[in-house]
């Protein structure tokens, strides 16, 4: 059983209570329950969402992590995984295409269930995990909280799937896979070397 200090125990209890208290604010169908952490794997806090999808296929392999931005100008004012889920469904897709969504305050939400094939990088979904950071980073800069969260999440994903973050093509921006996009934006994309370096130090 994983052991925590008293301070860490109280911190987790506080966030668990907050998640339960504010669960109705996440919108219809946003979650059946909010859980913190990823079992006993030492990962970051991930708020679990249980969305409905019109199709779901298990991912055969996990070789790469793809970083995205929402590219929506006002996303920093209230973007959530639930909102993206509804937008993607309205586009005729099965549901939210990203596996993880990071709000401006650093909250990490689960989108698609981690073992399933995503819909975030055309012709590159069979072996990738999609991480989306809320904001338009061709216009604005990611918050410090978002950068801390994406670093912690990506390092944990590398540990979980046995990925080498220093290897070329393991941690990439959406634009590296699809030429018709600037995603994850001119202010987030240059931070990918910093992200890779952090992951190398923390896996």
C-alpha cells in the first residue's frame, strides 16, 4: 500500500472533497465520479471523466505522446474536457479526441480512456497518446500551472509506457505529424525541448 505523509494525505483529501463538491459544475455527462491520481502508480492528479462515445477501439501500441492546444481564443476563460467532448461530437466525431486535457489552472482531466485509440492526429492515432493544453498559443502563452502539469503528466506517461523522452519522435507537437496545422502554437511548441529535458530527468 502506498504511504503518504500527513501533509500529503490532507492535500489529497482536500482536493477529493473539492472535486466532489464542484462535480455538478462540469456540465451534463461530464463525469459520473471524480477520482484523484492514477491508482498507485505515482502519477499526477487526474480528474477522471466518464464520457459516452459512439465507438471505442483499444490502442494496439503506445510509442509517442502528441502535444496539442485547443486553438480557441477564449478557451482560457472556461474550457473543459466536457466542452471539448460536446464540440467534437457536434463535428460528427465519436467524442473528445484527446486522452488528457489541461486547464489554465493546471487541472488535468481525462478525456478518452487512456488505453483507447484517440482522434487527435490524422493517420497517427494508433500508437499515440494525445495531450491537449487549453488555450490558443499562437496568440497567448501557456500558464505556469499548465507547464508544470504537462511536464508532470508527460513524464509519468513516459514511465507508464516505457518511453524514452530523449529519443527523436517520442514527444512531439501535432505539427510534427500533420503539416496543415501550427498546433500546439508558436508559444508552446518551442517549449517542447524543455518538456523533453524535464521528462528525461524525472522518469
